[in-house]
C-alpha cells in the first residue's frame, strides 16, 4: 500500500531535501510552504504524480484547516502515515532582549511551535485512519533544534519556540500513543544555503575550522535530517524522544585559544 507523508516548510532547506528523499523512497508527499515560488521549483525537481504542493501559512488556523482537508481528499488511496513539522523562521537572531518586539516574538513562535500544534491537530484524524488501514502506528516528527538545550546570544524567541517543540513532542507522545508515535529531530549546524530556491541559492565552502568543530568532521546537510526522520518512521518502539543530529558538536568541549 502506498503511503503519504506531509512535510511543512517543504520548499527550501531541510524541508526540500526531505521531500525529495521521501519521493525517492516511494512515498507520496504533501508539501506545504508559505513560499509559492519555492514550491513551484520543487515541482520541477520532483515526480508530480506523487507530489502535492500546498501554499500555506502553517501559523494560520484557517489555512491549515483548508490544506489538510485537501490532503484528506488526496490521500484516499494512500493514507497519511506521517507528518513532519519542519516549518520555522530559519534565522535565530532577534537582537537584544529589550529591543524584541512582541509581534516579532509571536512570529517566531507561530512559525514553529503554533504551526506544529495546528498541523498536528489537523492531521490527527488522517493519521489515526492510516493506523487503522495499515495496522502500524502513524508518525509525527517535529523538527526541533540543538538550540532547545543550548543557546547563542540574542536567540530568545527561536530557542523558546524549539524548547516548546521538545515539550510538545513528549506531551503528544504520551497522549496520542499507541496509534501515533511522536518524536523530534534536533538539527545542529545544517548547511541549507545550497538548498534554497534558485534566487537565494548560494555555493558554500566550509573552512577547516568549521568542520573541526564537529567530531564527525564536517558540517551537516539537509539529507542528514531527512535520514533521521526516516529512522523515526521505522523505529516502532521509539516515541517521545529527541535525537541530536549535530555531528557531535553539542558534546565537544570547546576552549578559547
């Protein structure tokens, strides 16, 4: 039986890599993104028959409801077995705390944490139906960040949104199981500049010092996160967990020269 996976923030970066990864693995993919141009480029790089693109502000309750109603119609013969809550504002830096505007704070939280809540809630009937059809637990994988457990200066809103994602993950895991398993991937330094839409894409070359911060010997790629998501989808006895995918960066002690 064919299965469907819904991925938010699918037009660029980790979301784009995950979309192409799961299409290559034979999944049908419902790709959601606020950037219609990025979605249009994704269509050109993929197999349209198994890809549904949905321009959607996943921080909007109304738009999320419309999108998942459309997904429900599209998945009648290929149940929605997985949801990846990947959407977020990528730039973590918001400036000094005393200068952070409340509207900007809410924008960071809405793009990631509120979006994960809205999309999970909207997807839940479809995920439960998939479990009934396949006899296997459906999955939600939330894309968190290593910044949920460690911080850089002036990243308050981003860190708070990802910390909330971690808490939402274990809260949903204990409430939605056994029909739905819920886990989180915490990316570290993942290079996404070469995975943007064409108008923003950059060629990237990392310094040896950049690579040397990672015991794995390199900076991460969006494909690394797609593979971690795939791991969770197949790990039937794993739920409520948070997996650091950071090349070992968060366990390395760094001293000033």
